[in-house]
């Protein structure tokens, strides 16, 4: 477990399957992902069961939990991990409006990157953000990510197309 002032990060567990199913099947969240069809409980459970092998999956997802209550409020993950090239994508979800804007995402991002640097020895991180997701843009820019490119009209949002903003944070190699 990785512990901060207000939140802690812990591995996903089978007991999280129903909660993850609700978050993954929330149509509002699909706008920020590649999801086009609902997940089943069996699919979520299978993902959790094989989640611990980050070398095979090239992914590591953790639950974001409040220290006071241990309530899970979101997830954070490394994806497209390359141990050879020493980089990983990073994504974050704070699941409900009730927990947004309170600094939990920022604290989670800082803890997770520190873990990635110290234990996984990954010095470079990237993310992609839909341009209209201004909260995520502010979060990643405040965490030191630099805008390195834009993919024009990359995501479909209803009948409109939206740009994808590419961000990167790099440290000196470890």
C-alpha cells in the first residue's frame, strides 16, 4: 500500500469487481476511453485475477482509497509500460463528482509516479487527454507534465470530433 496524507493506493482485489464494473460501464467515462461496449462481471474479474503480472500485461492498476474511511473513490494506472525504453502511460479516474476537486487526484498522481520511479525504475511518463477535459489538463500540467503534441480531431464525441492533447513528464534516467 502507498500512503499519502488523505488517500492511499492499494492493489485491486476481487472484492472491487462490482465497483469497477459500475465505473467501467458508466457511459460518461466512455468518452475518455476506447470503450465501446459494456464489460461483464466475468471480464472484470478475469482482469483482476491477472492484474498482478505487470510484465506480461504492461499495465498496473491500483485503487485510490480515502485514508479516513478506506472507501475506494477511483483508480490510477500505468499502461503501455515499457521496461526496455523506461516509460509508461498514466491514467486516473476519480469516479464521482463528490470526490473531485479535493486534491485526491493530485496526491494519487504524485504517489504513483514516485512509486514508478523508485520501484519500477521508470523515469518517463506520458498521457493523452481529450482537449475538453480541462480538469485533467490542469491536473497533469500542475504535476509537471508538458504538452508535446496534439492529434487533431482524434476522438469522436457525438457528431463532433475533438483533439487529443499529448503530455509527457520526464526525469533524468535513474
